[in-house]
C-alpha cells in the first residue's frame, strides 16, 4: 500500500481514542513511514464525503471567476446528487426573511434560521431535524 500524499510505504499502526469521541477506544489503520500520513476507516469515510461534496458543487466557468456562488445553487446541486440528497440541510442566512425561508425550502432545506442566531435556537432546530430523520 502506498501513501496518497507522498507515495511512501504504508505500515499498519494502532490508533487510540483516549477521549472516546468516536465511540471506540482502539482501532487499526495505516501510517506512512515517510511523512506520517495516517489512514483509518473514519478518516477514509470523511475523505470520501468531502470528495463527494466537492464534486456536487458547481464548477466555476472562467467568465464567472471571482463571482460568489449563491448558496441555493450549491443546495440545489447537493439535493440533485443521489449520494448526498438524503443529508438534511439547515440554512442560516442574513438575507431579508421575506421570502428567504420559502426559497430555502423550495431548494430542499429542511430548516431555516435567520442571523444572528442564538445557540439555543440552533440546538433546538438540530434536535428537531435529527428527530425527523432518525
């Protein structure tokens, strides 16, 4: 097995999660002997998700360089991707609330919050969304 970062030799290694943040304390993975790059199932899953998300984003055309990509366009692309369409999306915006919530929901958002947001509102909204999608 070769390192994706430097093409060096990967060797099996043991990883310990002392705080138990991932729900387990010990697991096996791979570490590059040249650069130290570590690979385990959790890291790989996160890399795959990031790669899928990046492919779902619209690519800028040369004439669009420097233009801001509208958040609803990204949301539309996410919802149009069969691998990512099931992920619930919460929209937090500073736009005028008149029509912004309706537009967000039309593009596939499951919840909407207006800036500035308070932590309690975010937590309550996330609990509601996660309860619906459990």
